[in-house]
C-alpha cells in the first residue's frame, strides 16, 4: 500500500530542498522526489554566489533588497558554507559604464548590501588596482571594490535536504515523477528499476527548468523563459579577490575564486532545447575568454579544466533581452487537480531559494489549515563537516589527492543519500579538482562498490559514467584545455584498464 | 656559446629515446642523450604492449604479430608500417635485453591478459615477471587472494576481487579470487614500495600468514630493491603477483630507471636539459640545448627526436609537419580510434620528419612523438617506442632497418 503524505515536493534543487525543509519544520508529512540528485540541475551549475545583484538595482530594486536580506539569512543558518568574496569591478576605456557613474550607483547599492554584512564600496585608482592585483591588465583605469558572498551550493542544498530529513521528511533521489493524478503521484526509481506511488494533499512543483514538464503531468500549464548560463572552470585560484568586468556587449562577466578552483562566467542566452541538453557552446566559451583576457591577460597562460552550462528558469517576459528578464519569482496555485492541490514555484535566483520556499509553504499551510509559522531562517542547517577529515600524518592515503578526500568521505557520502559515483562527486568534490577524476575515479569506485554492494557490472558502468560525465564538461574546451591530462586519462582508462571493452 | 660535438644526439629520456641512444652506442657511435624530465614512460604500468586492440576486432587482440601484419597493410602511415616487422622484432628483443635485470617475460606471438587495480584485465606482450602469476591463464589454476593494505583505505580488496572475477567472466575465463587486508606500512603505493624495501621480511611474513597458494598485491615491491623483496617473499614461501596500477606505478618507475641506466652502461652520455632551438631545412642547421642555465650548441651527424607526445612535450615542438588534428570525440572512451590522440609528427619511410615540405635528412623521429597512431586505443605504447627507437638508432648510426 502506498504511503500518504501531506506534501510531495518534486525537485531536489535549492528551492525544492528548502520547500521540503520548511514543510517538515512546520510539522507536515513530506516526501521529496528528485529525478537525479540534489543540486543536479540549475543549482549545481550556478556561480556559487549569494548574489546581491547590483546590476538589477535600476530595474528591480526589490529583488536586490530581497537578495541582500536573504544572503544575510543564509550566512546565519549556514555559516560554515559561506565565504566573503571581495570583488573588484574593473573599468577600462571604452566600457559602457565609467567609474563616476559606477561610484554613484554603488553608493545606492551599499544601502542594500548592509543587510548581509557587505562593507561599503571603495573607489580604486589605476595604481591601487594594480597593487591589489598585479595580474590585472595595465590598461585598467580604475575599479570599484565591493563585497559579495560565495557558498558551496552542493553542500547548501544537501544540508537543507538533510535538515528536512531530520525533521521527518522522506528524501528519495533518482526517482522521476511519471504521472500526477488527483492526490496520487507515480514515480520511477531509476536505480532500483521500480515504479512506486504516493498519495498527497499538496504537490509542489519545484522542478526549476523542468517545471513546465512536471506541470504537464498534472494537466496544468507553466510557462518559463529558459536562459543558459555557461561558466569556464580553472583548476586553481590565480588570486583571492574576484574580478567583475564588462564584456564586449556591456554585460557583466565575473572571475570568481570558488573552493579549490576559479569560475569564469557567465553567459545569458535563450535556451530552447530541453534543460537536459544544456551544453556550453564554443561561442559562449570564446565570448567569456575575450572579456577575461582583456581584463587579465595572464589568464592566457592558465588552462581551464572544463566548462559547464546551466539553465535559468526565469519568468516568461516577451520583448526583452535575456539579461533584462525579471529575476523575480512566483508561487502559482493550479486548480487542475480537483480535491488535491498543485503549486508551482518558479523564477527567482538561487539566493532567494529559502524565501521562495517560505512563500510556497505559507500557501500550503493555508490550504491544509495549519497555523505553524516559518522557522527556516532561525535554525542552522550545518552541523559537523566530517567529510573532509585530515588523515593522521602519513598513515592513510587519500582517495582523491586534489580535493583531499579519504575513503571515509566516500562512505559518508553514502550516508548522505549518494546512490551513484556521480552523486559521490557532488558530495565530496571527488573528480572536481586538477585531475578531473583521472587519479581518483577508480579508487572511489572500489570504495563505493563495497559500501553500496554494487554488482561488478554496475560498478564499472558507474566508473565509466563518472569519466564520461567529467569529459562532457571537458570536451567543449578540449582544444584549449590540457592535452596532457587527456593523454593521461586515456593512458589510465583505455590503455591500462581497457574500460570501454568492459563497460 | 659552448659547443658539443658527437656522432648522434638523442632528445628524450623515455623508452624510445633510450632504445635509440643505446642502439647507436652499440654500433660504436658517440651518443649524447638530452632529456628534459620524466615523461610518459615512468607513468606506464611497466607492461610492454605490442598490439592489444584493432579497429576491426570486437574484443582484444590475442595474437599480436598476426594482427600487426594486417595493421601494416591497412594503415600505411602507422609507425609499425613504416619501420616494418623486422624492426618490431629487433626492438622488442632489445627491450628484453635491456630489462633483463628486472626480469621480463612474455611473447610477441601471444598476448597475456593481466589484471589491474581498476578491476579489469588487459592484453600485453611483455611484462615484469612479478606480474605473471596474475595472468588469466594462471588464475584458472590456483586459489588466489587479492590483498589490500590498511593504509590504502580506498583499495577495498573485496570490491577488487569481485571486479576481477567479473572481468574474467566477461572474457570467457574463470578466476575465483578471495580477498584479505593486511596491516603493513603506511601511505600510498609509492610510500608502501619504499617500506617494502626497508622491511621485506615483515611484508613476507604477513603475506605468508594468509595461507593462500597465490597472493595478488598492489605493486608495492619497491622501486630499486624489488628483486631483493621478491626473494624475501620467495624465502617465506609466498607465491605472489603484482597487480598493475595507474601512476604512481612502481613497475613503470623501475622500467624508466633501468632504461636510462642501461643506455649509460653502453656509454651514452646523458644530460638533463631541454631543446632550446632547432632550425631545420633539408638538414639540421642549428641545434641548441639549454642545460641548467647554459646554452650549448650541439653538432651531430644525426639527431633523434623522441620527445613524447603531450605529456612528454614532443607535440609542442614546432616546425615539423604533423598528422591529424587536435579534435576530440564527444565520448571520452569512444570505441573507434581517437583522432586527437593520433596527433604527432609525420615522417617518411626512413623516419625523417618534414620541415617546410622537405624531409630533414639528418633527423629521425621515434616513439609517441610520431603521429598516425593512438597508443591508448590500440594498446601499443611501449611496443611502438622500442620498435621505432631501435629503428631510429639504427638509421641514425648509418645502419639499415631492412629485415
């Protein structure tokens, strides 16, 4: 017999996880269904910033205000995952916005930025910029210094989901919803290969760019405007301050230190294909490099290890360029399901995920007649970070040298709902460093096979999938990336293991 | 500028460079071998592959010399086709001579399927004798155990044993492997190898205690003293095999160290340095190397370039015509040949590279610096290195490569 829930949340991105957490904290019996893994889609491919969004100041000041406020909230409830990122917004001759205009603009931004502990902006002259960062092009005319905050989005989403679990929610990953009927949802567990059902009072569509497809399963309609954002990833940090610069079209492009790497992004291009088919294009890569090389010529000497593309699920607006489309969100109450309800949470920005969840959960509570108030902004989500423990000196060898992960980290990931090797990557950062999985994939596979009792056939299949998944991000930039690393990867997995013969 | 005058100058310290330098030295030439740093050879597993896969075959090549003949017919620009079958035989014979102190075995007619730490078996022609009891045919005969080490916490011996048994079944063979973990030493593969050299008896007794006919261990026998460690194990009655590993791979390091030592023993003069300038048009007009902070002009009768591919750095030496483009396939491990990894220098039938459309008569190219083949998809890495290395050494010293 299938279980009955108050709420079924569809989607395990930052928003879905936050909805599940909010519902569970308000005492609702909650089930979260995710078709792949937490932070698989848009969340896992964002810039990793709790972005205040200075560029929305003129058009959508309310978004800037909410973003800054939410950034402050996340800093409180997930303090160990958040880090301050000092930014230099560089100004060059020929840029769309000059230093004086930007100064006035940022004076306004400071008022909002205070809500999340951002320091007031500073204006730097040419010499000061070059002193602060000698790798910046000598052509620079000046810069605005300001604060943003970075976050580990994988951990943020995972810990939000685990907090929901602690409050009684049930989490099921690799479970794709195939049908939404009146008060009943059918879903397919892709790992175990079985069809399951659950009953609900309220279903929440938090599927991000997949929201239109999910709504359709219930006979409802959601419209979005999808835009693709591409990032290049460098395997090391060239400097610790982030750099914002203006691209050829006047858009802002950023170079952001993140974990052991550095992100260069992003683009904003209408995306008409399925969200499953979001790949970086050569054009986007060259566009980003053009902007970055102009501002930081030394970057030519550093090879990116991969590119990634995510899709923003924006609210539909006709007649606007991608970057001008609203970053606002909406909670839609559909009426197609009869007695039960379907709610869609769409639009917004990653930094707003908790707020979006709060509004959705308020609506759910009204429908279910619950008076519990939201507490998600009051309770912390991060506990101990046991996954990256240090070994005792010289005793144990790392599973992943680049990101310093021990076999125990892989085992810990399994306790955090990792069901595949790629899931382990999202939880531990295995395969995300300099070697892109060349020296650690097989080690993690040996550990995971034991932990999950995988059949040898499945273990080899997952090993190959992790390698191919990493390669999909390397392929678009393979020609400008490290051929040495590619030769090594083939040396290990083709030459030594002949993996393509077995999996 | 300092000047060095020799008969033959060899650039590259890997398998191809050492084979070329040694061959020329054996023919009585004065040889200078310049190498920048370690390349792909020490990253290898230590196995000498001749040919393990062919585009016209589903699985593995089991009779390499036979398929090689077909390959030479089908791909005229393949290095094997250029140097011919007799060079392949002479090159691999040379490898066995060079590696005699390490103990290598195998056959060019029949591949042996050997296990690795990723959990599969791969075909190879020649291999360290410390690998031999792990071959698929041997495993069918013995009750063997896969051993993990406590400090290699990622090496779950149960997973590895099951993967290897499964891979054997995929090849239509049977290998039933047990698994155990022993508490010996600390750190990763390379550290364990050093400790095995220090405490061979402790390792031997721990493996003997397991009570199995045959023990499969990760390659931790040591880098320089591995034979002594092997003897210690034999004294305790432990029959063992090493399981090939990705880098850091001690058997690959042993191979690299021995090859440089072998060339040195034959009178090759070796220096660490890098090619600073190579001007070639019809012949080599100017060749300058940087040794330490100093520039040295090298004057030789012939020059052998064996600088590797991407890892070695040979692919970045400009000025020669190359085969293939740097275009990759959307799958990392495609079933067909990988075009980008065929990238390398184009040569004529005497291994001369072309510069500005004209063959450079005094220069010879060997090893993975040669284009037209992808050693990782056909499993032919060190086989090509020794064959073309021997051929280049022969030609550079005025010899012939005709059968």
